[in-house]
């Protein structure tokens, strides 16, 4: 908990006035937070900001106050929701909701929230923080978040193939339609046709929860990231039945299967000679990861094909910028589409829903959220370390940087 | 058929009082009432015949490719070469032909092997004359390009490859080869022996086969085999495909002409998804590595189960909610109805296992197994549907050994397909699911002619202890009947209920205790049994579709639908109650020896086991009709070598009835035509409901009383009957005002029981028809079934009757039934033959109390060609089956 002190230093210097607006995405395994901090540098010229924003075509209005600041991202395990509540409380984030305009007194504070937990934990938030959760639809938030990121944030999307990360230039005018695959505990596949225009076309129950759940049972790993880390050193051939294992080391060339193609995940574990303890956790983790990533890639591609979509964006906390995961998904999409479809990933992959919930303030009390045109400076501020503090998951901080942006306040 | 008391087949029941006369040219007005309309529709008939012939010609051209299966070298004509259609000896054709094909997968080895029928075609005098009369000859007919025989289906675990090799070796399966030029199977030529095999193991284990069995493996492409196997099974087996939704299994009749395209999903260790457009036309469009191997592999690691079947068994008692994260878990018990997800939808498989509070050992293996099963089945269903959608395919067939007839697996897959397709696509399953590849490999032997097999050539039987292994019981197959009986007695001693069909293993071959005896009631046995709902496939190339069926496609022999549970229960009770009596008779028929008693016990157990299995899962052996059930009993008797349980009873009945026949004929001849016709029909009804089989009535078999009882019963048969078309029949037979009688050209009389039924009922009716100038063909069973008269027995009965009746004598002579008389005739020309229309006897090709007109002997099919009247008699053939059958010609169901 030494990090706690570290992070508390900065925002706490001017806590009350700096933080406004918090939104939550409470999923089956993780809680994602997005909150906005004003620049403490108050001498910054708002006009300068505005001129930048105008070029983005934002609905800037001179008569409105403009709040420059940063969006911060943080995550917690859902099972450790108390840590999350404590974090919000200590940061006074809950005061950054919006007040019901009809009730003059400030005792009714609303926080935008999405994900199943917004329903499940509503009472807990009321009790502990005296705030009401204003529930936003999960799919809507995902899509809003994704659309915002893809249009507004420079170098948000990238491809990952054979270890090569390459940022994709997305023309905001040629974004739609696309397939959004959100890999949380489970997987949702959403066809997006425009702002607010989308349909959940498919999904699968083999998702992040399956990886972590099965992984825990099979390896005794203590957390998701540890399990993911293990997979780096693993060799799936020990446990997966490969085409070569069946064909005595040769390819099944006729139908395009190489000897190293996995014929059956965990297929070698049927052997009588070995028990669970005889397999290395690294190998198990690797097999599991490949099984799930490959399956998601395949089902996503089949759905993209169904609707003639060339672009598939993968997001959600399962990915965590993990190279091997992205590689497997990319290979699956590439293999099944014969190179016709492309898997793309998002830097803020885990925060689509939370961001979408945040954006929904716009309807009631925010006029607009625009991102400063200045390329992001990352790694940025200490506040980006939020995830390191309360979440025991040590994922790459990829995608968790804060975003400099401007909020047009009420 | 027998049974006034005890035996159900013949209670006195007003159902029997019927006389149905129909003609397909007119509509039935009232089911219970009259069938109106009599009219020649010979043009229709003729057209059909022509069609048939054309068809046959087309076939033979098509068939020519498969002809060379016979080794014609050194062929010579046997005996007198002047004789028509002489037998041709093929000295270089091995007679002990067996084929073997293998599918060696990652976890299971599937065997399909073929054994030839023992040559039953004893060309007796009767058959030869029938053939001549009906113009059947071995030369110009199909010449049976397909060998008659049996296809057996066996599986082994790949890890127990040695057991498989032992099995092959013990059965000498690797030695049989159809294309061998060597007569002597001991010849060193075996080094060239080749076995067709597919699956990855065909590559991997080729050396081992060479070393252990001295045979080479001829590798066939896996996908080719899967598709060939599926196409063959879907075309050749009537009840191969079925749907399985919410525990309800329903067989689907697939129109052969409307089979393609379809999606074939083969779930083995991994999953292959193949789009099939025709024979040999297919493409592997997708697949997934999350398959049966994943289920079993992960399952083993997570549950410590020792076998796939054990794991599957566990899932039946599982609750996946303890381990899967449901939508309701995320949404606090609420649905996410906006996107159509109910609270019980699985959001994340194994998603609850992320909880810190529980370790692996805290979860029940049952729950883990079920979660795993749902995850994998659902995923396969989803990916399959997405692929079907891609190509616009409505039908998806799932095969492969992962499924194992497991209800939950099928339900899950069906649910996934149904859910994602919104009901537009349908998941179907195959009874021979695990054997597609092996069947396909078998098909790749060019010379067996299997491609030409039609549905009606195949009869599937479920013998006790079809020799397969798997699950917990292993070991070589049982060699003979004696071992089979001992094996079953062992089970009985151990207090284990046998659920058929069971895997067979001789005692003492697998270490301690011989075999593991399941702890609970047949638990292991049952899961194994459910894995293999396939019997031995009998290939009977001489079977044909009865040509007079009005609509063979719509024809369904069974009148009684046993999918109605009440009906099923009734028949099971009836059959179970009758069993002890049947065993007594069977044992007595074999002289009541100790051996016969032992076999009788084994038969009783085997048949009870079949009944128990069917009671539990009526569709286990395919669609179950009463005819199938009754035939199963007969087959079971034969399996335990009770060839004719009613032999002596039948003999006694026949003698008693024949003794009173002259009196009856005399009585009949004194009546006027109309009364006589009515009396004859009444007589058929009366004679048939006699329960000569039951013990209480045996006493009546004394000379003098039999005719009295017969007359009494006949008097009870007062019109009107339940279905009464007598007037129509009378008009046709005798004519009415202004209309001349129009005698039929040829009548087919499907006869039923021995004794009074044939002698006092059917023979007098036949005699009347003969008198009118109608040729009469008596159609009887090929093999014994209860007290039914067989084609083998009929000539003697007719000969005996002919002694007292000139009409019968001359007709029988003309039909070649009176062997001695005919020999005399041949000496001094064919005098007298022209003086009468012939009376003939043909076999129907079956050995059951019922008859399925889709599968009759070629003899009967040929006889039917010129027939314009069909008379079906008895409960089995006219009521339990064929009551609703429609014919191209006139038909009488009595």
C-alpha cells in the first residue's frame, strides 16, 4: 500500500475543486473507473484550448465555462469492491457526480454507472457513499466509448501481428460500420453503424472469466495477471493435441492444416500417464490462453463475415495489451478470413464502458467532451498509476494513461 | 400367431372383425365404415411396372462399375450346362470374405468390418420352380452385385491400441480380402494384405500394424471418408438422422433427392465443419480446436475421472450454476432483456471460479463436468450455425464420438443452433455418429458395391453382446454362444442388471476379477450402451420394396405408434408376461435338454434386457414400432439358437386341421356361390382368431372337436364387421345385375398361422380363387416366427390338402408344389399343367409376425408383378402393420 501515499500526494493538494465527474463500469470481474480532474494549472489560457477544440468541430460555446483537465482511469476487482469504495471516498470522487437539478439540496448525488454491477451494487453505493447510481445501458456505453475513442483519440487503434504493433489511422468519416468485440468476463459482439446505432449480434461465454476461472482451478495462480504472465514461458504443445500429433508429425496439407495447428485444445491431457500436478502451470496457462483467444477470434470473424465488416475492434479487460493474446486473436482472424479481415485493438480497451457512461453526463450536465489536439504525453501523470495501487493486477499500464481533455461544464 | 389367453396377439376383440377392401383409385370415405370403390386401375399399374423396369435397366448400367468384385478367373459352370441359369462356380472367389476398415482418431479407434452371410440359399425344388414360373433367373436379374453379409461396428480407445490389434487378430479380420487371387488364406501372400484406414492414426500406427499383423495400412483421406460415410448412412439407413430438443428425440426422414447441400460437423478430439454438396463433393469450411479432446482433457485434469464416459455420466448430476457466471449473477438476478439475455444465460463459463474463496477441491466434479460440457457443446453449436449461415444451409448434421447419444450434449448443441438461428436452422444427429470415418474408409474398397445399396437392402439387428468394447470392460470378443451365455450368467451372479446391448468380454482376461462390475445398477454399462445405439447392419441384397405399394415413400408399416408411452407400456407388459411361456416352448422345441434350458434362460435375460433398454429409451434402436419389437424377439430367439420354438405345436395343429379339411370342403361345395364366399371370409376370420397356440386350446386339437369349434367361431363372425367391404368384394367376385364376374389374374395371399388358420381358413379361400381362374400365390415367412406357417412348410401342407381336393391338386401341380407329381409330368410332357391356373408359394423375406413391405424377398417382388389382388391376413400383417397401407391394386385385409 505504499503506492497509496504516493498517489494521494498530488490530487489531494487541491482536491475539492479539481475533481468533477466520475463514471463507473461494474462488470462481473472488474470495476472500471473514469474520472475527470481539472488542471491545477489555472493560468492556462482557455482560449488557446478552445481554438484547438474548434478544429475538432466540437460544440464549443463561448458563453459556457470551459474546464480543461485530464480523464483518469482506474480499475478494481469486483470482488474487492470495498477497496473501490474506499478509493472513491478518499478521493472524494463521489462528489463529482451531478446533482439532481430539481432538488436544490445536495443530498441527492448521482453517479453514472454501467455494467451488471450497477444494478447489483446500487444499494451498497447508496449505503457506503450516499450516492445513487444512475444506470446506463451497457452496450450503449461500450459503443459510445468506442466511438469517442476511435474518433477523438489519436493513435487509439492498432494492429498486432507477429509481434509488430502498428497504429492504424482511422478516418473518423469512414469509421462505420465495424464490429466491436468486448471481451470481459464473457464476450459481447456488437455491430456498430454509427453513434447510438448498433446491435449486439453475438457473443460467447468463453471469455476472460473462463480464462481466469479455469486458470485458477488448474494452476493455483493468485491473480489474472500472474496467470497471464505465466503463459509467456509456457509451451502449449505439451498439453494441446496438434495436427502433427495425430498425423505422426506430418501436416494435413490437403485442408491446409499444418502440423503445429492445434487439433484439440487440452487434447493431450487425456493421457492416462499424467495428472494435473505433472503439467507445468505455464503450459496450462498458454494452452488456455490460446484456446480462448483463438475461439474469440474465430467467432468474431464469422460474425464480421455475416455482415460484411472488414474491421473488428477488440476491447475489454481480457486483452490487457498482452502481446500473445493479441497475436492469437489476430492470427485467428487472419487465418479464417484468409487475410481479408483485420483484428484491431484499442489502447483504452478496458474502459469503453466506463468512458461511455462518463459521456452520458453530456446529456444532462455536460455539453461536450473534447480531447485536446495535443498528442498525449505518456506516461503521464502520477494519477495514471491508480491501477497499480488498488488493483492487484499488474497489467501493462497500456491504455490506462490519462487523456488530456476539455469539458464544457454547465 | 397365437394367443387367446396370455398371448396378446389374438384376444377376441372386435378389432379383428374387419374386412377391408381398398383400391388406391378411390378415396376412403370413412375409416370405420365402408371403403367405396372398386375399379381397375391397371394402366396405373402398368405404368409403374414399366417405370420399374426402366429403373432397373438404369441401375444395371450404373452398377456395372461395381460388378468386377467377383473374381471370374477359372469360372466354370457347375453341373449340366444345358440347364437354364446354371450355378457358376468361382473357384478363385474366397468364400470367407471379410473386410475391415479403421478410423484411428486421437482418442478412439473405430472399426467397421464385414462378415459374409453363411450361404443360406439352398436352392430347393420349390424355389427353383417358383423362379422359373415367375421368370426370375440368376442371370438376368441384378445378379446381386452386393454381397450379402453383415456390417459390424466396434470401437476401442486409442490408448488401448493393443486390444484392438488383438481383436482384429482373433477374428482374423486382416486376412479376409476381397481382391485376393489366392485361395489359401494361409499363403504368404498375406504380406500384401492391405487394410483401409483413415484418421491421423492411420499414419502414426502404420508401422505397428505392419509389425503386429503383417498388414499394410492404406491411408484414406479423413474428410473424404467422413463425407462418404455420412452420405452412405443418410441414404441407406432409414432412421439414421434425428433431432434432439429438450430431451425429445425425433427421427427425421431424409429425402435422398433433397439431401444436399448440408453441413457436416464431426466432433472428434477436435471439430471439423464440412459443407457437403454431393457424393465426393465437399469442402472443409471451418473447424474448432475446442472439441471432445478438450472436454475429456480438461475434464480429466479437473475431476480425476478415469474415463470419458464416467465424466459424461457425472455431468448428468451436475449444476453448472455453481461455477459458471450467469447473466443474473452480474445483473443481481435480473435479466438483461434489452439484448435478449435471460438471467440464466451463461455470461462466462467458469466465471465464478475466479472467486478467491474456493479451490478446485471445493467444486463438485459433477458441476465441473456439466459446465465444461455446456461450454464446449454450446460453442460448437454456435460456430456450426455461423458456418451454416454463411452458406445458407438449413441442415446441420452432428457426428463424431463426442456426442455418444448423450442427451444433454445434443440438447445443448440443438439449443445453441436454435437460439442463434432463431429457429431457422436445425441441428440433427446421427445414430452411427462415431462411425462416419470408418464407414467411409470401408466404402473406399472399390469392389463391394456398397454404393448401390438401397435402404431396403439393409436390416439392422441388435444382438445381445454385439462384440464391441470400450468403457470399463475390455477384452477380446466372445467366441461362441457358450461363452456369451457364461458371460451373462456371471453378470447375473454378481447381481448386476444387464442393460442391452452390453459390451462383451470373457471372464478372466483383464486382471483382477475379470472385469469391473459396476457398483450401481448398470451405471457403467448403461453409459456405454448409450454410446452405441447401433446394431449389426445386415446387408441383404435380395430384399426389395414391394412393388405394389401405392406410395412407398409415405408407407409406414406400423399401425401402432410406440412413441405413445401408454401403448409402449402395454406391449412391454404383454411381452414380459408372455416370456416364461415362450421360454418353455422354446426349450421344449429343443428337446428340453440342459443345454436348451441354459440357452432359454440366456434368451430370457437377453430379451428382458432389450426390453428394459427400450423402456428407458424407446428410440434407442431407431424409431420403434411394434413390428420392430416383435421382430427383435424372434431375432433374439434365433440368436440363442432356438430356430423354431413352435415346431411341434405347429405340426400338431396342421395335422389336426388337415384331418377335418375334407368335411369342410364338402360343406362348402354344397353352398350357393354367395353364401360360400361369405362363409369363406367368415372362415378366415374365425380360423385366425383361434388361439391354437395357447395351452388351454391345445386340448381341443382332437379330431372331431376342431371343426365344431371352427364352425362355432365362424357363426360368431356375423356381419356387419368393424370395417366391412364384403359387398364390394362380392360384386367383383360374383358379378351383380348386368355385370359379369371379373376374376382376378393373380392373387397374393399373405398367410399367417399354422393349423386351422392356413388349413381351414386360407386354403379354402385360395381354392375358391383358383376355381374362378385366378392364379394364387401363397406368401409365407422365410423364417419361423411364433406359430406362423413358413414357406418351407407350406408345400407339404398343400400336398396333404391336395390329396382330398382336385382343384388344389391340379393347381399345386401347375405351380410345381407337388414334387413327385411334377416329376411324373415331366416324363410325359406337361400334360395337365394347362388345365389349371397355378397355386404357388413364395417366401416374404422376413422372420417376424409382422411384415414391412419395404423389405420383401425378390421372389415376392417378382410374383407381385402380375398380381392384381393382395390379401393380407392376420393381426400381425393386416392390423398391427399395414392397416393403413395403400396398394396399387385391390387389396383385402382380413
